C-alpha cells in the first residue's frame, strides 16, 4: 500500500480529486493494531474499515451489500489508495475483520477520539447513558442477546464510551465501569430509574460531575418521600398551608398531531431529610399528551433527584435536561435500529456485532457533525455525491 502522507491523490477524474490528511479517519484507523496473522492477510485493516464506513454512509447496511458497493467502485479505490491488488474485499472479509482483527476497546477509543477532535465537539456538559440490546444477536428460542451500555453527548451526537454488559451482569453492575472511562469533570450525568443508585451517585460527584436521576419503584421509600412532597396539602379552614419553595417550569410543543405539555416542579425542602448522597434538589415532572384529532389525553408523572443546586440550575434547565435525556433513544438508538438496520442484521458473533455498533455510532456522529438532522437524507446525499463522503473519512475534521 502506498504511503498516505502525500498532500493529494488524483482519482480517475478531476472532479473526484481528494486529499488524504494525516489527521483523517483513515489515518486514525491506520494506527489500530491489526491482530490478524500476516499470512493470508490481503487487505489492510484501515482500508477494510474505511470501505465499510463509506458504504454505510452511502446507504448499505449488510456485509454483502457493503462488499458489492465497494467492488462497483473498484477503479476509484485502486487509484485513491494506491492498491497493487486489482480487487476489493468480499463480504466474508468484512465479517472476519470485524470479528478478529481489532480490539473493541481500541476501536471505540479511536472513534470517540476522532469525533471529539472536530472543532467545538465534546463541549456539551450533559451526558446521558442507557443500554440497548442488539436483537440480531438473540439466538432462536432465547430472549437474551448482546446488550451494550453507551455514554452519549446528546447535543454533539457523540458516543464517548460503550461497553458490553456481561451475560451474568446487568446495567447496574456495568454502569460504574463505563462511567469510569469518561472524564466527568464539569459534566451533568442523567440516567433512567435503573441507574438511580447511591454508589453511582457518589462515583459521579467524586469524579467532578453532577447527577440527575429518575425515581421509580426500585427505590420505594425514596419515591414515596418525594411524591408526598408534591401532593396537594390538606389543611383546616382558617389555617394557611405550609410555605414551600417550589419552582415551576413549563414547555408546550405541538406537532405530529399531538399537543405535549411538560411541567417540572423542583424543591430543596428534602435536602436534609432524604437518605441519598449529595442530593440538592428533588423534582416532579408531569407530561400531558393530547391527540389533537380525537381530544384523547394521556398523562404521566415521574419523580427525580439531583445533586445540582438552585444556584447550578433553575427548574427550567432541569426540565430541558430531562427532555434532552431522551436523545439517546431518539438520536442514537432509533437511528441505529431504523435507519442503519442494526437489529435487522443477523449476527452470531458478539464481537462482530459490537464492532458494527461502534461503527454505526461513528456514522451517526459523522453525519450530525456535518449539520444533517435527518440521517436517511444524509445517506442519499452521500450516495449521490461520493466526493463528500470521501472528505469525511480522508480529511482532517473541520
């Protein structure tokens, strides 16, 4: 393979001219340790990974389609990468490389480091984390498959860390491990009720961060105490209700045939009463959704605790943070499932499945950094404008 520090490489036509930078994604992949034996290794690890990413950017999702997509453009890639072999990998090569060639921790670190190297990337203070089971890894007759726990920057679209939850573990056990790999200084960590654990609260604050947790029935006494605070008070006529410090924020959105109203009420009154480490506020979040066609209304109420003081955040900012939490579902997991068809791909090897999930996270991060809000639209663009896809993987982030 040719040395890729040259300033430019000419493709078969002038409009395809492209530059390969030393700080590009290709260069980052080239630094990965290839664990394959030299004998029988026909294609460099960086080449296979870049072709995989390019094909996914342009709309292909499964190894067979990815291999065919690359082979249809063989002449471009032979010149672009200075290849001596006049062929490109078959679909089984992609499968083998993803299963055996690279350590998953190294691949994840390379991807997150590259995405955070974009200007102004990684500055989001809100960190969400949640788990996702890859349904394509669930064997027939079983209910368990590979489950990945990801730490996500919702405003940047970047997965900072991701680990597999071991078969005999659960997210409660895996959460401290994955958060320990992330610099939490100055960050606000928000997780669902499963992550609402005292030990995790201590870990986050000790690492220099703050937390926002939702409360459900896994902590019945905590939920009861917080819920009671926000219940309407009964008092005898002639007496005034007790003074409260409630701070209220509201948001109203209308779209997709429904009206959604969210109301968050926060309080500091329980700070000295609750048996919970570093608690500085509790809150009640009411959601009311109305179908604008039928008038049917659905209402839910949830409760939460936070180490953030009133001086740190207002009720309005707490409300926005609880809404941004769902970006890990809508902005990451949904895109991997529905657009990148992650769960439709049958995978018997967990290592390969996790590697594909890491690369899917990369695709989402790359596209969002270019200003695309709708992933299918972005993939159609890159399929039609291959030169733009080349720039994403062969040039330094700008």
